[in-house]
């Protein structure tokens, strides 16, 4: 956890003046007051670090449960311990504590914020991909691939009907012929296969 | 070193019939085309063509397979550069500088660099093989787990060099990958579980698998790499219309591809070092997967401007591609001289050998030296052909930058999902791709270097296996290494590789 006293505040103000305009436009981190100190928390980053630490800890425990021998843990144990220590070190970037009286304001986000349009497109693309993979074994790769490409094209702004229909149709025919016939890799299909 | 009689006999075999030459072009085109699809590998291309192998004579069959391998080794660079999709582990390092160059509108030059480096790497490796196939066979048979462990550790030092802006985040990304690489059933856990099963004790699931049988063999590596690299990048591209935003830079120009090919030779040190490193590392099992990473790491370490690597430095592409290409020569040395496959592709080739009732190894070398030389000479000719065929192929592939991203993104994702399914033969491939796509995007967003995770993932299982076998052989005694001169030399090289930059930094700091 970063602890900043008033003595470093002028230096930080100087740094801020030197920041590019894009960085200066970034929003400040959410902060709360605590007994004369201001605690700023980068919540998304904190959640990511917590998830990484949780997975590393769980994997270490899981490996220990499978076989608690040096042969099994010789690489996993030191690696997991080092990873957990690094997670603790990175907390410094997630939680920053300053004196409440410091005039420079809360620290800013270290990354550019997501624009609302980009955020919507990103989440939509991710959701469509996840949906595609989820329905493929049930609907078959032919139906799922056609629907996925059509839906993503439409979602990303394509409105020409012939492009919306022909693009997924061509990709489906080529991919399914290549994999099922040439590569002899049976894909689960709705038409002519078992979904 | 060279058996002149066998060479003449090999020339006679190659010149006496048109049959061995007829298969080169189709083989090369199949190899090139296969790697245009994310998730397809050389071993799959070879396996697909396996049914026609028994109908060919042995030499044309062998040349057909090596032509496919030659084409695939370069083909894998095309999606790596244009789409940031490393179709296999051997093209991971190509993406580091290849895609930034493509985004900057220098895709023509980047592809030219990759093609020339690939041709040079393969040519040098096969020239070396011509002279050294016998000594290489003698050397490779002496490599054991301690040597493999040191090579794996050398590969892991790359994590420190890929750390990005934040050391702790880079190291965490690498260690995370290393742990991911050990998910599943290691040899030791397998023995423990067998013992528990024999005793009738309820068995715990292997580590990290959450009881899922599809993860017993570990996380599917290629779908994970595609997810981490490509999918994460494709997510970021949903805000753009084209890969290259400036319309004036979207041209596909043969002259610029040729300029890239010509300029490759302005970096002779990077080129030769990469090719030599690839040829040596290619001898080792799994070596072809790490040759590109080791070479990239060395190029970056020795560069005067290491900060420019990852930003579109041509030397990054040249180092990765020359090593990747030359690793084929090393792999072929091990296959022909020892009968040991070093990866999936050479394993399939070994199956093709058996279809002709031939077993690779010292006896094969002794009895069919003319065939071995014929394959080597034919591969040298293939390199010249690759320069022409590869140029035409990338000229066509370069038009990818002209396709609108709203069409390209779903097509690439769909092909990657289907390819991942084909690779894993179950839904573990596509699910892995999606999970790692989201993880990769989050890592990029929070400034964690994805490349370090990929290096850890690739080397995790190899390091764990080599460490376990070394421990068992040595009984935990470090002095065991003193009795293995090759291990000591490798260890010395590793320490020099780590120590030199530190010493240089200490010496430079007071001066500056």
C-alpha cells in the first residue's frame, strides 16, 4: 500500500504538470477518508489481483492435496509463493494512502478510461463469442457459426443484407467442408451431423 | 564429415526422376495455406496427407512432408504479423514486433523480413546439417534431463525481459503462466494416483483440473495462446474500421515486400545468431517451440536499443523467424539420426516412416545415407522455391489489411473456435480460447505482459518434467551436475546470459 506524506506532495504536483493532456484528463481514483488519511482504491485492478492471488493459492492447495511430495511441489510451491508475494507487492498500485490535507487531489487512473461506445462494443463482442461457444455443441457448428457471424456483423455496424447473409454462409460452407471432409475432423452439426 | 559417395548417390536419386520434385510445390502450398487458419498446425497438415503417403515412394514421400514443413514454418508468420494470431507456439515471438509493424502500415516490409529470415534460417540449418548430421546425432544422444532443465530455465529468463513497464506485474504474469503450464496430470501425480487407485483409496483430482477430465492432459496450449494474444487484440480492434487506420498505408506492394527481404540482410548478426540458435535448440524435444523465443530474447538482450523491441523493430521479426525456420534442420537431424521426434510434426513423419517399414535412427543413417543427403539437398532447393512461392502467397495474404474489421473479427474468431475444437477434439479447445481471450484482454488493460504468461505456459510442463527427472537422477545432489560437461557448459552460458547485462549496467551507470 502506497503511503504518501505531505513532503512528497510538491514533487507529485510537479509530476502532474508534466503529464500529457490525455493523462491529466483521466478521472481520479475513488477515495474515502479514514482518520485524517485519504484512501484511494483502484477497484477493478484490486479485483484482478485478488482473482490472481486466489487462483494461485487455490492451485497450490490443490497440488498439495493431490500429492504433498517434493517431486510434485518442487516447481509449483516456490512459484505459487513467489506469485502470492508479487500480488501483495502489486497491492501498492491498487490502494494508495495520502494525507487528507494534501492539495494535489486523489491519484488518477493509470490507464485511459473506456469510452462508453467502445465498452458496449467490447462487452457485446465478448458476450457473442461466449454465446457462440456455449451453443455450438447443442445447435451444431453450422447453425452456431452462421448465427454468430451474422449477429457480430450486425452488432458491429454492418447493415447491407447481402453481406450479412453471404459472409456467414461462405465461411460456414468453406469451414465445414474443410474440417469435416478434408481434415476428417467431425464437427457437431445440425444438418448432416449430430449436434 | 561428408560421405562424398553418398552425396553423388543422392544427386543421382534427385536428378534421375521428376517424381521427387513434383511433390514439392503442392506440399509447400498445403503447408502455407494450413497456417493461414488459426489453430491448424503442421502436424495436422501432415496427418491429413497421411493416407496418400503409402502410395508414394519413400523419397518423394519424405520430400513431400519436408516441403509441407518448410511451407508451414513460414506460413505461421503470416497471421502472426497481420492479425497478431500466432497459429502455433513457434510464431509467438514473431507477433511481438510483427503486429506493431502491421499496425503502423509496414505490413509489406514485415512480411518481407519474415520471408527472407525464414529462407536464410532454413538454408543455413540445412547447410549445417549437411556437414554435421553425424556429429549432431552423437551430441543429441548425450542430452539428458539436466541439460533440458537448463535449456528450459534459459527460456524462462525471457520472462524477465518481457516484463514491460512494471517489474512486479511482468513477473506475476510469467509465474501465472508457469503455474498454468503445470495444470493437469504430471508424471509424478499420475503415479501417485495409480497407487491410490490400486490401494482402493478415493483419489483426489489432478491439480488445477477442478475434476474435469478434459484438463487431465493440461490446458490446451494453442487455443490458450490464440486467446491470450489474438482474441485479446481483436477485442481492442472493435473500435477501429481497419487494422491499418491510415488509408494511404493499406497498399500491398510487391516492391515493399522485396525491400523488406533485402533489408533483412542489413542485420547479419541477428540473422546468423538466430539461425544458429534455432538449429541447435531444434535438436531438443520441444525445441522448435522455444527457439523463436530464445532468439528474440537474445536479440533484445544484445541490442543497443532494447526499448524499441515490441514497438515494431525489424530485428525482432528477423531473430524470431530465422530461429524458427532453422529449428526444422535441428528437428530433422534428431529425427533422421536418432529416430526421435522432437515435436508433433516430426512424430507424424515418424509414422510415415513406419508406413514404408523404415525406422529412423543410427541404422537408418548407416544404411540410407544417400536418402538423408537427398532430403537435405532437396530442402536446400525448397528454400529457393519458398522465396518465390512465399512472396506470391504473402502478396495475396497482405490484402487482409484491406478487409473491414467488422467482417474480419467474426470470421477470425469463428475459424479460431472451429480450429480449437479440431485441435482438442472436444469443447475444451473453444472454451479455453474464450476464457483466455477475456483473461488476455484484462491483462492488457491492466498492463500485465501477456507474452510473459505465454512463455511460462509453454515452458511450465517442460521445466517441471526436467526438474523432476533431474531430481530423481541426482538424488537431490547438486554435485551430480559436475559430472555432466554439456550441462556445465550450458549452465555457464546461462549464467553469462543473465550476468552480462547486470555487469554492463553496473559498468555503464558510473560512466553515465
